[in-house]
């Protein structure tokens, strides 16, 4: 820990805190503590994750990992002890959280209220779980703490004494939130009671945290408050200005100060936390998402699992202050996944290469270069996680429990309990699919969603998300079939399905029809920014630039923080050669989403064409840090560096293009005869640096060539020739993937094809015909091989995988070419990639071959 940059760190989580609300209150002078804090540090938006469910998000914050890695997939899980369901537990998390890593490094933590943290983990320091503050009992009834609420046990009694019961609050405690409290009939209106309960819970969390900070040694304190989120879901509809005429006027007058009140209460609590932390402590204040407070508040909440999340804004609050942190500046491109890596860097610890976030190096005054470790999961020693016998996977364990019931080993806990547990599993699967969609692991999402859709077509959520997935995969024929099913059910498609039909029409290149659909939908939903944005993008595709500009500007009138609308306008003005306006709008887009290489590249173009050479050089270089394979950016930099008389730098980029040394390596893989050669040809025509020795010549089976490298065949015995190789595109069949040198980074394009077609193609290549048949067990063997290698790939931190269905590739090469370019982060010649696909070579889709 020689590079330790913080003596202590305090992390404060305010669930659903939102800059729009905060900035308005700061302007009125109503959040003095936060206003002073912001003047001494950095601030910015923080992008949430999908799905925006709090237990999932706060686990990603604590681990730096996406849900499929950390294992927390919802609010509840099956209860394998009593049947039914229970709140999701700390034992469900599969990986180390920041406090576990600190424990391994002899650093003490106070963790209070984190979701989920029950049962409390035996870390070095203190953990008070997320069930600590909850009270369902009356004031005179026993109020025992849940088992496992506090660790260590020696502090349990003290923590129990610090709790504040809702019935202890008086009218004076509630008046700042409800000035007209005396006018309300408390026997018929439950809202004051709910407010008191939430207020008591926040005060309880604050009491435990401040006592621990004052009385226990600590290096790291993390405290989580859910109160702003709970207040917002109940009271935001009453927050001025009144948005919905259906809101009762009397209730609006009673509760219009509640949101302001809870933010002011958090500001007061913040002052005490900062006083106890001291000036030498680095403090981070953040939320997991925002909350719509303006005209974008949804008019209604869907009555299904996760329905309230429609009220969440995708950008939350991030601010940080302390020694070595910049003052009065903004940071860009922050996500929830970046918090854990930043904490590790603050403590001088290496960041695991298997995490999905990054250290926020731009927040520091001095240059910070994080160090890395392969994975903290591989570091042995006591880390404060629960023993293995408590760390069951609730989703797998539920299946085991069902089997035990059927076999008669345990008693059936009851049909209703079983329904609840089964629903919890379904919700977890849906959340997993949503997460996969958000990171473009679309094939894996498809496998989940297609199964859910087939099993429960009446649940529109499954069909909707499956359509999104099919759009991403370019499977428009299947998507059209689903749309047609819904058209047979509904006289008129619901708006969400109508929007998805528009997206499918774009995929089918029926752009004018898509425009008609989006226009018709927008006529009935004038304030919908998603529809307005999609209409603008469609006009842009049709080269109707003026109409596109109008639609993008309309989107910003509805939602003035829409980064893609700014990006679209920037590209429109770039096309119209209005470079100053292009620059202005592209900069606005980057402010909201910094990690967007295309935006930086387009900004570089606009700056270069405007004559701002040095600024253009900066923009292109930023784009290349995010996407090193943007060949056009390298070409621009050769030109610009030559013009500003820096020939050495121009030569660097010229050498880059000539050698195509691009990290990471691209591996095209799959079973033999699954379409790997077609993909290699596609990549070569697009401009990829193909590594092939040409020893295996083209033949009737592969008339356009095999694109193979002889050395690949002996990888199982020797793969040293691959060590240190950067930026090559190599074809390697799937069963040899485990022999890839682990020190390299890889992007793997994994070809998938119907197993019967693979077998037929293999048999035909061997000179056999349909009448010869094929080995009976071959299909199962091949299927098992693919399943096994997929499981292995999931565990490899140095490999990113994109699954490509061969039939879909042949049917829609346009979508796949674009997806491949995005996945590899290389600027390919997409038109040439598309030309590489010869549909006549797809001969084995007929079982009679």
C-alpha cells in the first residue's frame, strides 16, 4: 500500500438522489452543507445499470462487477429453509466486496445498512446489516433485532439501544415535512405514518454510523440511506409544480414539502458525518440512479414486478472531496462500476482485472496510475465472507429443494409459497437477461428470454424484452413473427409494442413505414422523448436532415439532458458543414456520456474541418484511448500532426496503420463448419489484420478459403508463439480456446449454428451423403462441447465474447456487421463486410443436402 492516497474514506449512499432536485435546492440556499462540500471537490453524473433494482446496483457498487458476476439478481430469493421467499441476503453474493478486500489487507471498515448485507459478515471492523433499522412492531411490543444483524456480537446490544422507533417521533418531528399535519385525519390517511417510519429508519442508520465513527477505529466507513428513494416513490407526485390533474388538491397541499424536507434532512445528517470524518478524510457521496422530478415523471406506474423503476432517471449523483482531489471541477463518464476500483486506488491497492469498472483518475489533482491484479478472488486468506456452507446459490438451491419435496425428504411448504419462490426465480432470470442486453451479450439474453417467452406468453414483459433482443441480434424474421402474434391478440398494439414494431421495421429497412409508426405513436404521446429520438434517428437514416434536426431539438425540449439527441444534432450539423454547431452539440453529448468514442471522433472531425487543429488532435486521441482500432482517427492524426510539424507523432500513427497492432486480439471461434471461415472473410474485407499462412487452400467445401494458421493445430502442445501477440485476427476452433495464453486480451466472435447443420456439413466435407447418416451420439457430443466451452468462457476475465448465429448472419449481414464493429471497437469498412456474405454458400439448411 505504498501508493495509498487516502488516510480514511467515507462513502455515503443516498439512494435515488438526483441533481435536478439538488441543484434547485442549492440555488435556494436550502442545502448549505452539500453546497460547501461541492465547492471543495468534484461532481458529475453517474450512470446507472440495468436493471435498476437497488440490491443489484448497490452490490455492483461494492464489487465493481456486473450482476452475472456478483450473483445478486433481485429483491427477494427463494427461502430454502421454510419455503416461499425471503429478502435477498449477503450470502447470495458470489464475489468479494470492497470491505472483504480491505479485511485481507488489515484495514478496518464500518459498513452500515448496505443492501444487501444480512446476515452481517465477519469482517475486520463492524457490519450493521440492512435489516437493522426495520420496525414492524408497536412501541410497546418486543422489538428484537433479526439474527445476524450486527457483527461483532459485542456491539449488538449497543446498536439495539441506538435504534429509533417510529412511534417515538412527535408531531414536531414531522412538521418540517408536513406543515399542515394538524389538518390531516391520521385515522384515515396512512401517509404521515409511512413518513414517520421512513424518517425513524434514516435516523437509526445515522445514529449507528455516527456512533461507530466516533467510538471504533476505522479506515473505511460506508453508509447507505434508502430514504430519498422511498420518499420519492410516495411523495414525488406531490412535489411542485403539480404535474397531474388527477392528484387530489388537498393531498397536494398537505405533502408538497415532503421531498424538499427529506433532502434538507439528509443535508443536516451530512454535516455531522463530515464533522466526524475530519478534513483529512476522502468523502464520496453518490446515488445509484436519479429520480424523475419534472415533466418526465411517468403518468402511471406499471403494475408488475419492477414497475416503480420507471420513475428512476438513468443518471444519479456523484461527488468526491478530500486531500488530493480536484476542487470545483466536473468529472465525466462515471458509472456505478467505477466506485470499487476508485476506492482500491485510494487505499493504494491493485484493481482486479476481472472488475467491470475503472478508477476515476480524472478526479485526482496529480496523475494517478492504478496497479492491477488478475483477481482478488484468487487471493487466499481471511476476507470476512461467510463460510462456504452458508454461501448457497438460492436459485440453484430452489431447484434442489423442489426435488427433495418430490422425493418426500422434506415437507411441501405450501402451494402459495411455491408460487412465490418460482416467481422469484423468474424475476432473477429476467433481470439477468436485462443485464446481458445492457452489455450487448445478446445471445445469452436471447437464450433466457426465448425460454421465458415460450413458458409465459401472457406476460408482455418477456415478449417486449425478447423483441429488443431480437432487434439487437438482427433476427427480424423471428421478431416479425412475435409482432404478428401480438397483432392477432390486440386490436391495436399497445404503445410499447408499437415502438418495438417501429424498431423492427428499421431492421427490415422499411424506413418510411417506421417513420409512419413513430409519427402515429408520437401523435398520442407528445411528451415521449424516446419516440421523438427514434423518429429523429429514422429521418437521419433517410437523409432528411432538416426533419431530423427538428425531431432531435424536440427531444431536447422534452428532455434537455438526452445525450443521444445532442449527439444526433452534432452529426446533422456535421453533415450540413455547420462545424461550430456540430462542435457545440457533440461537446454537450460528451458531457453526459464521456465514454463514447464515436462522439469524440466526430468532434475531432468537426474541429479539424473548422481549423482547430490542436483541439482536433486532442479529440482524436481521446477517441483512440477508448477505441484504439479507429483507423480513420489514426489517419486524421497523421494528417494533423504533419500539418503542425510533428512528424515523429505522425509516423507513430502511420506505423500503427501499417502493422495493425491493435489490442486486444480478435479470435473467430466455434465448431468446425459453424461459419468461422465466412466470418474471417467478412473481417478481412472489412479491414481486419488476418493472421493466416494460406497453407490450406480453398476447395469445394470452402471455395473462398479457410483463413487458417497451421500453428493453431498444435496449440494444445505449444502456444508460446501467441504470447505477446497484439491485434491479430485468428481463427481457432472452440475446443482449443482454453490453450490461449492468459496474459493476452481477447475479443472472441463465437459462431453458432444449428447442430444438425454442422453435422451435415462435416459429413459432406468428409465425402459422405445424406443416406450415409451421421454417428448417433455426435449431436449430443457437439452440444455438450459447446456448453462446456461457454461455461469456461464465463470465467475468463481476459476474454469478451460475442455470439453470432450463422443463419442470422447470412440473413441479415448489415446488423451483424455493425454489431461486430461495435464489439471489436474497430472502424471497419462495413459495406465491404456485407459484400463478403454469399448466401449461396449457405447450402446445408436443407436436411436433404
